[in-house]
C-alpha cells in the first residue's frame, strides 16, 4: 500500500504507536567553502558511529531567498554551502558526545566553522528558514518546476555539480536543497527572463538529462513526491515494460474495476 499513491486501496483506519519526544535536541549548522566539499562529507558522517536524526544540505543562494521571503536573518549566510544536522536523545551527555564527534569530523573535512543551534530562538530561525525554502524559491521567479530525485549518498556532490553545469548551459537558475542523509534532492527550474514557451522547451530537455543521470547513478526518478501524472513517462523509461506490466497485474488484483485514482503512476 505504501507508495501506491491511492491506486490499490483506501486506508480507512490506522493504529499508530507513539513514543516520547527526546529529552535533548541540538542542531549543528556547518558552513563549507563549496557544495562539493560539503556533500562529500555527508557519507563520512553516515559511516561514522553517530547517526544524526536529520542531515540537510543548502546553498547560500537558497538561504538568501528565505531571508528575503521571511524578512528574518539566518544565523550565517556568508558561505557557499551548509550542512544542517540534528542530534537528539534521552541523555544530554550522549547527545553532546555525538555532536562533538561530528563537529570534529566536519572540521577535519574542510568545514569553515561549526555553529551550535541550541536555543529556541536559533532553532526557530534555522528551521523556519529551512521550511520556507520552497516558497522562497517560488517567490523569487516568474514560474517554477521541480525535479525530485533520489541518488546514492556518495553521488550527491556529483549530481548537484551536474545541475550547476546545466544552469550554465541553459542560462537558467537551478537552485536546490535536500535531505543529504538519504539522498533525496529537490532541484528547481526557475523561469526568470525566458518566455513561458522557451522555458517549457528548456525544462523538458533538462528534466530528461536529470532523470537519465539519476538512473545512471542507480537512483530513482522520485525521491519522495511520487509519480502521479507528471513522471509517468520517466517511470516507464526507468522500469521497463516487464516491471510496468507486473505493476498493472498487481493493480488489477486489488482493483479489478480500475476505479481507484485512475490514470496515476502507470495505470
């Protein structure tokens, strides 16, 4: 059911198990001189004995969009790239040991500094800005479309570098941010000066190149936003006819009358 986008059934009831909130939660904001060095540090963080509950990456441009959109200052916006991490747990000493170990690892791998986000004011500033990135980018341009992919963590830097090359090749702003801890990337194609028709033609070509590279890297054409209508053709290219037919057979067994969310995914 999970991931079927409503094409297999309707959930009418769910029983959830809840656990207590962690007693201690600290975030680290780590500036790097460039996006490549920031993203190449992420796999080293994941391979360490410490597992942050969140690992986000963001560029300076995206932060500046959020500052303008919210009318609030980010704790630091002088560097080209940032990694934002959260550590939480029931033991204060354990949380401190974990973030200290990761702070040291980041500094050893080229980080310019490590900022401790430990007060409610700082947390509010950082995470509200992170939550506003999408709307801030949208407000900065005439029109926007999104490429949402997932790639292996050790290929994120290479993938984002490719988006920068495409931005130069097509003379288009292509800002991005994402969940570096699991490889889910949000890449935005912005229309500034191009006409709507010119922009559509460019985005079609860019999407094809972005999704082709994700597949080549062993990734997928959707990280977390689903397939819906927009990505059906890319799913076909990724999965091939055999897998698509298997999905359709599963669909028919759950929904023989084909009435659930028709036309979505590959149906």
